[in-house]
C-alpha cells in the first residue's frame, strides 16, 4: 500500500512561525517536504537548522515563483501516490499553491480566488462590483497619474504596492511631493520581497480614518466559520506597522457583527472557497470598510493568540484541511490573549535589550522572544518585517490581556547606538541621539 503522507510546504515564514508547520506536520504523522529556492533564508541559526533536519523528509529545490516548476519538482511524489497535500503559509506563494493543488487534485483554494486575494487591485475591483465598502482607489502608471488621483481623492492618501505583504512599501503621503517620491521608490522595484514580479504601477487609495480589526475565518465545505475578531493597534505614520493584537475583540457585539458582515461579503466577492483567511477591516465613522484580504491564516502572533484564548491550534487545523482531513474548530477554552511587538525608533547597532527579567514577574506572560542579538544592525520599523521581538500574554478577559501586555511591553527597552550620521546630518545630531532608548511596541 502506498504511504500517502507527504505534505509539500512551498516556502514558509521565518523564525518560529515558519518552522511551526514543519513541526506540526511531523507531529501529525505526515512527512513534510520543504519546497524552496533558497534554504538559507530559513536555516539562519543552529537551532533552526536542527529543526529543519529533524522534521523534513526532504528538501526539494524549485523555482517557487512558478507553479509548473513546483509541479515538476513534486511529480515523483504525485506519481507514486505519496502526496497528500500542498500548503503555503505566507502570501507570496498562496496562488502558486492553489494552482499546484488544482493540478494534482488536492485540497486547496480556487486559484482564481487566490490570485484575487494576492493582488490588492484585483481585490478592490471584485469587491467594488459586489458593493463591499472600501476606500476609493486607482492603479496609476506614472508619477503624474499618482499625483492627479491623490489630489482628486484628497490628502493624506495611501500609496502602496499591489502584491507585497506585512505592510511592506505601504506609506501615508501628505503632499503631492511625497506621493511622487514614493511612486518613484515603488516603481523602481520590479520584484517583491520574494523575487516575484510586481504588476505595473502602484495603488493610490483614499486614507481611511479609524481603528483596525481583523476577522479570522476558516472556510470548509459547509461554508465560512468565523473564529473571532482581533483588535489591532498600529504605530505612527507614515508607515503602517502593527504594534499588537488582542483576541478576542473587546468591541460590542453590533460592531463585531458589522465588521464580520463586510469580511464575509469580501470573501464571497473574490470566490474564497477553502482554508483560512485573515481579513483586515478599518472601523470608520461611516462604518466598517475593507482594507485587504489575506487568503491564509493570520501571521505574526495572531494564531498564537487564538490558541491561547480558545485552545484551537489554527496552524495545526490548516495543515489537517490541506491534507484532506476535517479541521477541529470548536473552542475548548474561553480566555483571551494579547501580543505586543518590540521595534526600533532609530537605526543603528543594538547594544542590549533590557527588562526581560521584569517581564517575567508579570502574570500571564506565556511567550517572550527577542529576534536580535547585541551587535545586530537594526532600523526604524517601516513594515512588520522590521520587528525586533514579541511577547504574548494570556488572561481571563481581553481587557486584562491587553492591559498586562501593554504593561509587559513597557518593561522592555532596546538600547541602540545610532549611526555616526543622522537624518538631520552631521555629528551633532548623532551625538544627541547616540545610545537612544528604543521603547518596545512603538510600531508594528
């Protein structure tokens, strides 16, 4: 009898989040195969290399930007009847995996929906046709078009790429000069963070004033199931870096229901029919409006918060879904969890992170992870990819979890020696800012 137990994971995230699928797949009795074009982005330490060696059945090298190349690389497993599923946990490969799953007849999201979610312009167009509330927007192909639409929609506005993730390249622009300058920055990069080609032009959008939540959804054969809403906090503009999350949301039921309705309408508009999704919503004075659809489970610590609050291991259940098993989505706990992030306010060399022992004195802290070491270069956070670490707090209620997480964050200080030249120019600015304290959670 053929051992149909190979789960192909096409690329992954960095750190614990990225290694998690390998560990869980092996724990569930599967043989994880990591398909990648560059193993070095994951094997960054002795511990990560050990996890990869201990968990993976095989490392398969392929051009992971191309679904046909991935199919060719996995063809042997498919022909031998060993391949039971294929999975992506980060945005860049969701569409590739959807195409591979359809080619091999494996469980997966409809490729059309995957492409619509992956491209923010396609999301906007599909949702506009369906009447889903969202910001005014335009794809612009020149500096002049970008400035003209910005003036039409009003300042400030948001200028961003169409196919990045983690808020990379997303910027609030307050003047025509800022719009033009950021258009130049984005249009000068032909590929995204993972080397996939970017669509022509950039997206200019109306800036929505409000606070943000995300709706965590899992879609099975019986339809979408909402696990709950996450309260999100953002750092200061011009970037849109997430500083933390709290699950479940503290919002009153009517507001949660309104946000959920927009999220589900958006998923329906793009034809989302399988798997986890993380739908970001801005709560405005006019009501909830769609920011974007992520056709995968929430990244960073969103899944960890769900697990601490409900007992549902979302990453585990997503793996089960992609291997043809029914997910177990019934909560076994009614608690709350909050995560907060450490970031730098200035660029330079990290001297130390102080306060970890103080964090350990606080109730409910179940995770504290600092990603950087003394001597590492750090920079002011411009996207979620720039965070220096995180903490997670579990409590009985969302309010308690959030307050203790904020308190824990205040105990942490990263000491950074700034560069010898500064944004203001000259040594005087550097002298004033040298050794500046960087307070955790100012952005992400």
